């Protein structure tokens, strides 16, 4: 992209800032900012893309046309790309991801920190609940690790729970991209900022929002369409009803992308969204081996399951399921005396098979999933 066209995009950014709904589709229609802002106003006003845009976008377009090609010097976004480590990728740039360019409402630009080349690789989104179970966290980590090892970029939203597990799993074997609902200098949650820094070493942080933009509730649905738009497929590991993960799945379907979901127990509230997706036609992933059927290159990357304990110990591990069980529930299920049961639970905990969390015994997520479980 030549310097003049890049300057035109920066001028456009100074007028629109974070309010960009419909702008990317208009740029796709007209090709460049100059063509858009010098075109006949009646033709633009009649465009379907502008009609679908909110009033704020239409007002910004009118102001930008009036003052073109000057920047809006009063806008905070005029200084949005000053950081040397930040990369500005306008819609017309060769480094703009083709999969995202084809989405119904593509962002007119991206800000990137890290290696933007990972955005051009085959990408799979792995997302899910913030309040995830042990099984969900382990499943997300293993799925992401397998995909990254096969050469895929794993895309997620840096949130607590499933998103964080997916990023960590991908970092073990390859690269990952994190799409933010804030400027790339304001990664959130705060406790994931060290993880964000790790991601920039081999992958990248991505946002359509200018530097300095804080995270806000209304920006997360817009962020979700970028996650699904970057990916050829979206895997929902664990999701409640309602949830942001289901918004991501809906965006993926609108964009014509594949959606996969992991099945959960009907008594597992955080997995109810996945069951709804499966009911509505999402493709189920019932075991890690299933990845090879849908994502080329993943075949042959399976770990042999560790031999589970036999006898009463093995029965207890099978009973724990997705959410774990309390001591009282285990007594009722096994019929064992409390002293005998506690001794067995302590032995399994020492061996690393289970852990005690919030009064419930749960399968430890450090242990590999068995060959045909729903993890």
C-alpha cells in the first residue's frame, strides 16, 4: 500500500474512531477511502451497507466527506498508531486477512501487536465459558495444542476460562492470536496481561479499536465477529445459555463458517449452550481423534491414554464426570463407608488423578483425557 492511501486510511480513522459498523463493507464496495469519500453522495446514501449502519457511522461519514482529506485533530484516534510495536493494517493492505475481508461487516482496519503473519495462516477459533470446568479447560488446551501443532493459528478472545486455556495450549506447539474488545495497549482482564505478552512473542494481539480504548461491554459482540471472521471454523468448548460464546457461534454461521461443539451432560449448566448448538446442527467433537476428520494435518498427533486405576479407584474416577462430586454424593453413589472412601480419595489425589475444589472432588486437568470421553 502506498503512503498516500495509508494516510487516507488514517484520516478516515481520525473521523470514525471506534464507531465503524458498516464502514468496512463500504470500503469493500468502493475500494479505497478516496473513492468512498469522493463518490456521489446520493449513490453512497442509497447503498445497502450505509442503510444498515447506525446513525453515528452515517454522521461520521458525512463529516469525513466535508473535511476530506484532513484528519480530525481533536479525535483521540489521531494518535492511535504511535507505538513502535503496533502495526496498522488497513482494509486494502495485502496483510489484511482474506477470510475477514469476506465477512459481512469486516473491520475497516486492524491494529496488531506481535507477528501479523499468523493472521494469514489457516485459523481455527476456540472459545467458551469464562467459568469453565476442569474438563472444559483441559479440553480447550488439548484441542488448541493439537491444532497449533498441525500448523493452524488458534484464535480466541483472551478471556478467563476456555479462551485462556486455548491460548496456553496453542503456545505449547505453535502460535495463537487474541482478539481484544479494547485497544491493543489495554489488554484485559488484567491477570491475563502476562499471557498477552507471551502471545506477542510468536503470535499477535488484534483489535479494530484505536490505542487507549478501554474494554466496554458493548464492544464484546463486535469483537466476537472478528474472532469468527478470522477463522475457517469455530469450536465452542463449553458455553452456558446465554453467553458470548454463542454470539461468536452465531457470527460464524452468518459468515458461512463451520461451527463445532463439545457435548455435555444435560445437568451441566455451563455446557447447555453447546447442547443447543448441537441440536441446531453444529458438528459434534466427541473425542480428540475427531479433529483429524475435520482439520487436515492433525492426524497422527494423538497421545496414548494413560492407564486408569482399576477396581474401586477407577469406578470413582468414572463417577466424577464433568463437574465433580461432593463427598456425600460419592458415598451415595459408591455405597462405601466414609473412612474407606476418604482413604481412596486421598490416594488418588496424591497420584494426581483428582483434586478437591470448592468441596467437590474433580478429575485433575493435568491427566490426559481418555480415548473416547467428551473432553
